[in-house]
C-alpha cells in the first residue's frame, strides 16, 4: 500500500490518508438521492448535544482515517441508542494497526471503507458495521449538503496544502490562498468526518476541534468523498435516499460473478 504523504510534518497534527484509490463499481450517491428541502445551515452536533471531539490518537499516529470512522460511529450510535458510546484511543489504534500493518504508513480510504462494510470494527465488546457507502461528487454542493443533512455520515479525503497548517493553528477557516504554500498536497493527505455545513462551507471534525472549510477549498483540495449509511433508522434517511436501489446494489455486489 502506498504510504500517506506528510504524516509527521507537524508535531501535533498528524495526517495519514494514502493516495485515493478508484473503483468504477462503487455506488454513487447521486444515483440514490431524492430531492428534498435543505436548511440553509445544519450541524448534527447542534441537534444532538454532548458528543465529544477526541483526537483518537491522531496527535501521534497517522490514523486519521480510523479517527474519522470513530467520529462517525459516535454519531451513528447516538442516533440509534440516544447515548454516546465510549470509544477509547486503544480501540481506534488497534484497528488502525490491523489494517495498516507494520509501521505508521496511513490508510487508503476506499480499502478501509470496504473493511468497515465487510467485517466492521470492534469497540470494547461490540462490533460495528456499516450497511453501505457511496461516492459523493465533492464539487456538487447540493449533493454534499444533502448527505450531511440526512445524517448518513460523510467523510472527505483532502490533499491539504501547507497554507492549511497555518490557518488551523491560527483558528481560521480552511480557505484558498495564493503562492507555493497553497499547492494541493504540499502538506499531505488527510481524512475528516464532516458533521455539518454553513453558508461558508462544510464543518469538519478533526484533531479535537471543529474546523470550518470554504466551499471553494473543498472543491480544490478534496480528492475523494463518501457518504456512509449505517442503518435505515431515521425518517430523513428513508425520505432522502432510495433504499430499494441501495439494497439492489448491495445484492448485486454480493452475487458471485
């Protein structure tokens, strides 16, 4: 597996997303979305209080893909049980090391999503699996907003520029700058869970904080984006997604040949 670039380029903010891998067989979110009315702004965490923002080891290890999975799992279970489950750094790092193998080399997002769907991952004594994932067009703002609003979970793979390093340390939104520091990937590859959106752009959860991004930043630096379906357990999901088409896709996927 190719090593993620720039994992340890910052003393506290580790990266860990390997180069994007493509698969033409992937489900595309646009094919199963229904047209619904969207609010101007939305954030899952505003409507579901008390969800923590741990770093899940991403201050020391290139486990951002697994940290993003942990943040999504917290919210999936909050929807299902009404409670915030306890996920330890050790749960996240154990699964990271199982997938990454020897060394701190990061993960390929697509491979990790397929693992999450096939075998799930263990938190304490419980194993959590997802039902499906689907590619999002990160340049289609309505598609991104709809996925976030439906609470299906959305993860963005970013080729971060060095300018983003300065912006986050200064508490500023990730926005496009000019010059060599703005080159895509000059810092490295990173994966983030996105909990909401504002008029300015998506709101990511990363490195123990909320990080605002502009829409233009996402359109320039996002090289892969996925919506993740855990269960059909809310009215919004059932209204906004074509469940029949998703299940047909999954049945075809599991059919030999």
